[in-house]
């Protein structure tokens, strides 16, 4: 309850009371935000009723509502869930988010709503109070118990909360379900009530500014705005905005609005203009003297006896303002200096703004990939002494993965394991939810109550309460902590906070935007812009001191030229040159200063496999930035590229590395490999990146020897390998664990990934483009922050210091590396675009067919007895077919694998004609007439008489 109730709220409460007296179930419908839930809860608090709360999501099933089976001591039994408990105990069932539930799940409740009857799985039957009492007149209670009839209390009611669906996204209400509810439209608070509320919060802000702010927000929620396609303004977050303005009365209001409603990020041109007009009309556009926070000047523990609070001083304009924010459980950083985080002015400003938001609400950082969102969030946590809990979100994540998962105990009983999010809430950590744009919006619904009210009900009935409510409960009931914990009630730590990272929505795309009206009510938003050129140079030079400054200058003029161009091609090239990738290029050039920048940029963009248009655009931009192919690239002659091992030192080309001393000999690959200059050059390149500690990504067409190169590389280094092959049905679970059943118990065996992490093997991930990209995204946290939570609750951490006595922790072995293999993106390959989603996490290598000379040398080793002219014909013909494939004239890129197979056949059966043998490859195309024409002409040109007819003149000259 609040101290003073707005009139409109009183009317709503009176109406609910009328319905309650009539014994009817109610449905509160209205725009997104916490208002409907808080009215329902206020009514229950006034009437002192008990509540069963459930947030519906797309994963909610009948068992979550009625009964769930659990196993104890080897026998299964049923546990009543919320609807049944509410009915028998006479509580109120609050169902939130009806539009999120899948169709045909909620009809389970139809009969319970109408006649107060329900048949349960365990054979009991719920019966309405009147009928039960009538039966009691003729029968005894024990008879009814024997018939398994249970009385539904006459106090049982249902309050449903939902959004109107044609306007918002979700499943529409089922007519039979709808007819069982009485509806009430709970719109936002009326202007007058809302204004009073905001005045009481912001006593330092002029009343005029507050009413301007509110009228602007109301405009954006009006009918006209929604016809323009503008999502609703989150009116409920206004109180948070006014709180910030209360501490910073000199700050620009427009700037605060950007945080509530980041219209620059998610609206197209027309939408942005509409919002700016509304700002003008409300006189909120910035005048000349508006101020923005500049930087955090100092952070110190709060005075007085206030644990988990910090006093932060922020410079704004020429003034300094000190305010209190929640702080973590660790020590505060006295001097905001860190070795890995370079402070630029825009990051200083961003951190200062995040501090302001942190005072009032959870926040969301929006920015492109590789622009430093994670680094900023970590730095923010460090300043306030928070320990971090990174959680990588993926597309098919369910509500259970977010909150609690089922597992079995060693004796076969079922139990629930809290997710990292829940443990973080109890321990007061800073949770970083990475990739919220990927997750299904229906799954996110389960977190709304946690974010708005800091309350959460878990599947096993555990309740987490906000700290102050928990304390009130304790004092009111005079119960100790232990007693409350026996009843599974726990306090949420006061310093627990959520920071969400997301990529900006694609404006104008046909798919549903993740940043919808419902999401806007949850957070304050901060836009992480990519660094300006001067700042990016500063960051690179501070991180990598010995990189030549000419190189940095050229590289950044290219990158910023691409970032500022507005066409899609340039943007996609720019996304391959994120700040993260630029740091990688510079790290490499600082170690190998003789390499050309031209080569490094092409490698980072995988230009070998770009569409023609993009490749020429890249080439032109490289020329404009004066990055040329340097003539000194061919320092070593072709035949100088060899691999040799001397006294335990491996030398590939010009790079050396000591050989690994491995105990597991059977895991070191051994493969038939005929050396040729080009493959050795690729391996030399890989070795350079290996020495820099990079994870590698090899991209190429089929049959160019990616696997061979990797196996040979590991064989030379004597490194044990773990091999993972991905496919369409790979899930996040199967990446990390492989369940098997032993003596009737489920036992999880480590997957190759976990073994590689534990023992420092090399993990080779093959066909990475076949797995859904949301699955491979899980690799991101592993590569980047070195943390990952396995599906059995164990976690991988990079830093030994974080282990300190926690069980279930696996420390990443310092020798662990990943080598990922993928086909190139685009037709005719059917894979997903692995490079597009995760390309900038790895050091990329394009693997191509060997050059004619290398290929010829290799074929001679496969077919020593095959006549030389035949080999030359094959190499030449296939060379031309490949260039046709590159130009897009034919679809299939003919590779070395095909030629090798032809040569093997000729070596074994020398008497067979060449025309007959090449059919082994080309019969795939025999039904595609256009393709067949091109093939026959090309092969005839090189004197391979396939499908010859008397009319073919070309062959006559042989």
C-alpha cells in the first residue's frame, strides 16, 4: 500500500470488491507496466487475503497450474501447484500475462472458473463448496474422503492480468475463457493523479518541468501516436526519471527522456521526427545551457552505518553532485584506475550516466557488437565493488533456464537447482544478461515482477522478497530467519542489480522488434555509441603500446569511413571491423611489424568470400585510405615454406614454437598430409595467431582441406584434440554435457568442450555453421569472458582468484584453445552465418584451394604413376571451373577433394579413360542442362573428352 491512494485507484479497488462479493473472477486489462499488478496486490493487502502468484510464459504447461510429479525415495507422487493450492486453501490466484501463454493451455482452468470443479491427475476431484456441503448432509466426511472429493473454498477467486492483444503482441484471448471473466480497463493513472505523485517525488524540480514532462509522455501514449507506429511511452518509469532530476535539477530533461524512451535507436525517420515535434510542443527541447554529467570524480563507502551503499560524486557542468547508490559486496575501488580499461571522455560520461540510473532502476546498454558493452559493464561493477554474474541468453532459452532447473539427486529423487540469476539475487551480485535481443519476449515475462518489485516466485514454491518487505514480515510475525527459510522465504539482497546488454534493433525489419512497449517499462536505456576516431586511437595505443602509429592512423581512417557510410554493404564491412577486431589486428601487427595492413584487413573481413559488390567496395575504400598491397609480401620463396622439428622446437615458415609435451598420445591427430607451400603458409599464419593466444576460425569451401590442415597443425605441435561436430539439432545442453543412465540414475559425462577446457586440449569444432547461431553464441562468453555455466550447475571460470572455495567450479586450463571450422556463408552452402554472428570473436583465416603449382605437386604424390599431361589437364580444367564458381556462373565450387579422388582412381586403374573417370564428379550435374553445357565446354577446352559428340570441334586438335 502507498500512503495516499489516487482516486482512480480507489475506484478500481471498489470495483474489485464488488466483484469479490459477487464471487466473480476479474480480468484487469490495460497497457504494459506494473500498475495492474500493484492494484491487485493492494486489494489483497487491504482485505488480508493470501495469494498464489504465477507469471505465465510460453513455457507454462498444465503441470505448472495443476499438479506436478516429483519422486521421493523411489516413488512418484503429485505436488499441488498454484491453481489447486489456491482453490483448496481459499487463496486468490493471480495469473499474470495471459497473452504470453500458448493457446490451449489455459482452458484447463475453464471448469474451475465456471463451476469451481476440476479433476486432478492423482484421482482427486475438486468440488464447489455448495455441492460439497449438500453431500455432507447425507454422507460423512470420511466417506467423501474415500471418494477422493475435495472441497473448493468459497473464498477462492482468480484475478487475471493481461494486455489487450490486437494492440500489443501476444496470443488473443480464447472466447470461452474470456466469457468467464469480468473485465476492467486499468489505464495509466489520470494526468492529475500522476502529477501529484511526481510532485511528491521531485521536490527540487520546478513544477513546470514536471508537468511538461508528463504532458509529453501522455502525448506519446495517445491514439494519434500509436497510429504513427510509435510504441507507448513507459509512463511508469517517469517516477525514476523524476528521481534522477531531483538529484540533478540542472540536467537537461530531454537527455533523461532519451533514457526512458531511446527513440533514436528504435524508430525510423518519420517516428523520430514525430517525437522531436512532440518535444518542441512540450518545450522540452534543450536550450543552449543544458548540462550533461561529465564523469565520476569519486566513489566512497556511505557514511553512517549503511552497508552496501556508496556515495558517488559526479561532475556535471562545473558543479559536483554527490548521491547514494547501492554498492556491491566487495571493496570499492578508491582510485578509478584499471589496467585493461582505458578511460575515454565518452566512456567517462557513459559511466557517470549509468551511475545516475543505477540510483533508481536496472538498466540496459544498447550498442553494436564488439563496441565494448561488456567491458563497460565490468568496469562499472568494479567501481562499485560488485561481483559479476554473466548470463548469456540464447533464443530457445526457457523460463526454467532463467530461474530454476530440474535435476535428479544421486538416489533418484527429483530436485530443483536455482539458476545463476537466482543465486546472484540472493548474494547481491550484478547480473549481466547478455544478448536480450535474442531471447523470446514471452520468456522474459517471468522477470517482470523481479525487475519492477524485486519479488519472485520459483517453481518449487520458494519466494524471494524485497529486503524491506522481508524485514517487515519478520517483525510482524516475530519469526527468526531460520523459520522463514524452512518455509522457503528468502530476502533478495539489497544491492542486487541487473544490467542488460543488447544489440540495437534493426529499424524497418519485418520481424517483431525486441524493444517493444512492454520492454520499455523494465529498464532505463543507455546507448553505447562506437568510439570516435581520436578515442579509438587512444584506446588502441594505450592497450598496445608498440604498434606503429602510421598503421593505426590508416586503419582507423578506413574503419570510420566505412562506419559513416550509410549503405548496407559498408555497414556490414564495418561490423567486421569492430573495436574488438581492430585491437586484434593491431596486436598481431605489433608482434609482426613486417606484415601488411592490407592483408590484415582482408583477413578480418574474410574478403575472399565476400560477394563481388562488397569486395570491390572494400578494395576501393582500402585504396582511398592508402592501404596498398606491399610488394615485399613475397619475402620467402614458395619452396622455402616448410615445416621442420629440431630439438623440440617446431618451425613453420619463419615462425617457431616449442612442441607441446603431451601425456595423451592417442588424442593427438595423425593424418596423411602431403605438404605444399600454400597449406604451409596457412599453418604459419595460424601459428602466429596461436602464439598471440587467439582462438581460430577457419572458413572455406568444402574439400579444400580445412580438417587436414588443422589435424596436421596439431600433429606437428603434438597437441591433443577434442572434436565436436555440430548439426541442426545441437542444443546448448548437448554442447556442454552428455547424459547417460547408469544403475537407473542420470549421470552427465563431460562433453568434448568441457574436457578440452579442463585438460588444456585443443577443441576443434567442425561444421560450426550447421548449428543454430543461438547455440554457438554460448561460445561467446567462453571466448570472451572465460565464463560459462554448464547445464548441470557447474561453471567454467578463467580466473583462479574467483574460485576461492566455491565448489562446482572448473578453471580454464591456460593451454585451452578453440579452432572452429565453417563453410563460407551464402549459397550453395546451407549453413547459418556463423561468421556474421560470431566472426569478431575469433581470428579468421580463409582457406582456399591450393594454387596450380601447389596442387600439381600434391597430386603427383597421390598419383605417382599417372602421366604428367593428365595431371596438368585436370589442374587447369578445375582451376577454370573454380573461377567460374567465384564469378557466380556455376553454383558448385569444385575443390581439391574432387581432383584427388579422380587421381586416386587413375592411379589404381590406369587403363580406364580419363573421360570415364571424371564422370565420378560430374554425374551430379548430368540432369542440369545449363550447367552441363558449361562443364562440357570447359572440359573440352582442356582436352578432356567427356560426353563428346561428333559435332564437338574443339577436341579435333588433340
